[in-house]
C-alpha cells in the first residue's frame, strides 16, 4: 500500500506542473533582471548587493543577470556597473532596451546595439556573448516590434528576445498582426511577464498560466523565460509581487536576499540556457 500511495502522490505532483511547462523555482535555471531602480530598499535581514557587487545574487543561485541599457533615449546609469559585476562573478550577462513610443524603434535598436558593444569593450568584459532583449510598451504595435527586431538582426546577425509589458490592447494588437509580421515576431523568443497575485486570475476565476497567456497573443507556440516575480511601488515601499497559486508556488524573496528582486525562470536545463544565450547573444568583441 505504501508504494501505491507514493505513486499516487508522484502523479499529483507531476500534474501540477503540466500547465507551466514543467518549470519550478527550485529546479529551473534562475535569471534576475535589474535597472537603475535597483537595488530596491533593504526589507529584511539577508544578503545585500549593489551595481558594483552582485556576488550575493550568484551565491543565491542566479545564473544570469539582464540589465537595462536605456529607456528610449535615456541611458541607464547603472548598466555598465551591473554587467561588469555580473561578468566578474561568471554569470551570463544580458542587456535590455525599453522601446519607448516617442522614437523610431529602428533608431532605438541602433542606439541599443551601439551602447552594448561600447560598454562591453570599455569595461573589459570576458569573451562571453551578451543576450539582447527588446522590452515593449503596452501601446506598441506589430510594426514597431518588427522594425526593432529586424534592425537588431541587420546590425548583429542575432535575433533579440522579446519582453512584453502585458495589456489587453497589446494582446489584441499582436493577435491581429499580419501573417508576415507574425513570422518575423515569432523568430524572437518570448520572455513572458506574469506575476501575482493580481493579474494571475481571469474574470471567471480561472488561473491564467504562462501557456494560457502565450496563446492569447496568437504569435508564439511557446515561451522561453517567465518573469514570475516583480516589484511594485506602493505607499513609499517596493512591494514584491510574485506568481503563487496552488499549482505553482514561489517565495516572496529570492533566496536570502534582503532586497526585493525581479525574478525569472528559464524553460529548460542549464545546458539549454547556455545554448539559448549563445544563440541570441551578441558577440561584441
């Protein structure tokens, strides 16, 4: 009877992860993303970090760090220090550009690639590729995604990752994109943003999973990274927001970190992650 009970328990545990691509906080590769807003304030006892020293992130299990290069024309002043300190710790290094609505997305792609290259050279990074990511506003159109993606490809030979600031309008816009636009956008792996508890439930009470949200865009067949933990500014304090339901649970903080952090899981093994980084990363040297 004991082995039957154990078998039933294992089946239940496996079924809980089925709608989430088999990902979990404990077993999936961890990646953190940062910007000029980081580090947020210290909220508890634990490890601290700074743009000049991210060793605590690495000790807590983060394999990669993706830092904001700029928001439109506004350069992120902490970008250089973050990618240098992550490289020093042997972490995978990435860069993202927030594509604002006030400038041509192709022009922003030119600025983005130029800054990543010049910063990597000036800071003497090791010869590891830097993952390229475009972060798109909720008001973005399919054409704006296409123009950014194709310009990065033209400049580097690399297809960037796409991160979307989710909204109903953006989901409708992309789902109505032309077949030609969808083919181009689909080349860019989808980094999904979905964290809770607000935002994880549909109006009818049905839990919205990463797979379910991906389906609503009508572009990608799958997602590659999931930002399950974010941070909201509320009442003068950074409030951690993280996806946590009966089927997929996550802690309020990353490891024993004293600061709230933006957290992600990669859909695959560590080997898959490194191959993905190599495929969508810029060889800047």
